[in-house]
C-alpha cells in the first residue's frame, strides 16, 4: 500500500486524524431565531407541533429556565459567540456594529479553530453578517458576508398585514406559500449544507453551526406547514391578560405598546399571526429534523455534542406587545437543549436522556460550557462559568442568576429559578413570583411583604455597566 493510501485507510477507519479515544468531541451548534417557549416540551402553546425539538430534548438535557443575554438578535448573538454579556462588551442594541464595538473579540468558531477544530457555519448566526475571519468555511460563500441563501418571497407584498406606517418593520407579514421546501430555499438550503457536512469524513473535530432563520419574520413558509393549524381552531396565547399592563410602570408600558398589536387587532389578524408563527415554528422544527436525521446516520453520531438555542423570546399579544425587545419572561426565556455524548473530556459520562433542569441559566455561558466539555483551555477573556455541573446533575446547586439587557443599559431583567425582577432606567421596578405566576401577571414590587425579596433581587445586578458606544448603522 502506498503511503497516502495508508493515510486514507487510517482516516476511513477512525473518521479523522486521531483514534476516536484521543479525538476531541465535535460540536453541532444550532440556533433558531425568535423562537419563544412555543415548543412541545416547554408547553408554551398547546397547539404547537415540534416533534424534532421534543425528540432532541428527550435525548439530552432540557433547560426550562434558560434566558437570553439580551432581548434582541445582535446583542444576544454577540454575547453568545463572544462569551461577553452586554454589560461587559457595551453591545446592547441591534443598531450597533459588532466589529466596531468589539474589534478584537475572538468568537467561538475561531477559538475552536485555534485549538485544533475545523469551524464552519451556515445561515444566520450573527446579526446579518458572517464575520468571515471567524470561520474556516461557510454557506453561503463567506466572502460575501451575507448569511442568507436564495429564499422564495411573494412578488406582491404585503400579503396579509397592511402597512401601518413607516414605524412598521417591513417583514411583519405572513402567508402560506405555494412552494415545496426545496423551492422555498432559505433554511432548507442552510440545513442541506449542514447535512452534507455531517455525512462526510473530517480530518479534524468540527465546530459546526447551523442558523435556522424561521420563526423570524416574515412568517412565509410552504403551505404544508400551515395545514395542521386551521384558523378556526387557533387558541390565543396562554399568557394573555387584558388588564395586564395596569400594574406595570410607565417605561414598561411604553416598551409594551409598540403599535403592532393594536394594528394587528385592528385588521383582524391576531389569530392569523398566531397561526403563521405556529406554522413557521413547525417549518423550523422540520428543518431541524433533517439535521438530526443526518447526524443519526453520520459516522460522528456518538462523538458529537449538540446544543440548540434561540436568541430571545417573542410576544404575540401578551402585555399588549407584539415582537421582542422586552424584559418579561415571554421575551427573554428561550429553548436550550444540550446533549453530550460519553467520552467528552469535561463530562466523560455524557448527559443522561430526558434530563430536565429548572435552574436559571444564561446563554452567555455556552462559550465556557463548550470549551470545558471539549477539554479546551478556558478563554481568559470571559467568565469561567460553565453549565457542565448542571449537565452532570440537573438538580445541582446553582447560586447564579441570569441577566438580560434591553437596549438601554439601565433597562434589564434578572431571573432566578422562582423570581424575576425588572429594572428600568428611571428606577421603576417589577417583581414576579414565577413559581405561582408564570405569566408575570401580578407585579409584586410595591407590596411590603415582598420588600425583602425585592432588595435581594436588586443585589444580583451587575456591579459595573459598560457604556453603550454609538456606531455606524450595521
Ligand atoms: Ca432573533
Ligand atoms: Ca400585570
């Protein structure tokens, strides 16, 4: 046998440059966009259909109190990929440009590459950019710095929701499309490329990130995904209460009443919007299913850590709000599922199937979690916190709170397992006992019997708050 044939045979046998026992685990890092708790295993809406999210959760650990570092795409994703929360990075808003605020930050894929991995991504992972130097490979071509592949859009728009004025985001619209998944493109193409990477041999362990864009607006998906949700059957959100804003401070009311919900109701579109969000989630779940199926068939199946997260939540009328950008639980609580195979350096026993963790955790700790699980040196520039103790024992002690920022640095939310606290820049506060009030209907901040809890929650805020530099529009 010629030398290169020996090498090829070696790769074929071990699936890479090192025997399995010495090879670091792969990471499959899956993002969903604007997905709240409307997934079967979190119970956020009784009609949602997410068999693939549910089967992934059943195979690993489901976090039921996971919170985003920020309640919008750019600061949340930047925090997750850099390991730096907004109060350390200064990136609090969608309108700030990541590389102007953080010119030097080494993001997760580059960190993994520097430690022996092949890093690749597809679809929306950062906020509408790829950040090419962070990746070894990308689909679409990273040189274009545009994370979106071909996607079908209706010619005439808006399709369903009339324009209310210049304040309205152009993509707030919904429709069942007369196309197949392949004709639709978008997430189908993103997941197709991810499946190809999972099915081939790799010389190095991989850090492979899959950015599924739905259920981000516009809620246009192939009509097959609307069919399980006939309009006449649609149920309103469980967390909706007509008088809910009565006990919310003025700044909270200002954030809540952003015109969308009023506009949507005025045009008789509330249930149509709910239907389209459910359909978009169902589509995103089906795209996830393709990736999970490819992993099942992959030679790397038993050597791959899987992490699934969403960047923040989403309101569909709760607290008179439609969209994101709020500190309430509906806007900040996210799906987080982690599955670790046996043999991972940081958790040799792997995760047990059907684990459920109720501790309050933040997605900003995924960086430290993954480096620990994979046996990489901890990144000295970020906190050392890792979720590994909870992956080992979901009921382990967890003294930490999760902090979520809004675009004003002094507007933030703090989550513990049973309590939530909201702080506004003018000093106004909200306090909720989510053990008895999971939808945060009764603000307890002004009730004397909860003064002790209020003081305690205040102490969990960060001691220092990075200022927010303004940058050119991204
Ligand atoms: Ca988002
Ligand atoms: Ca209320």
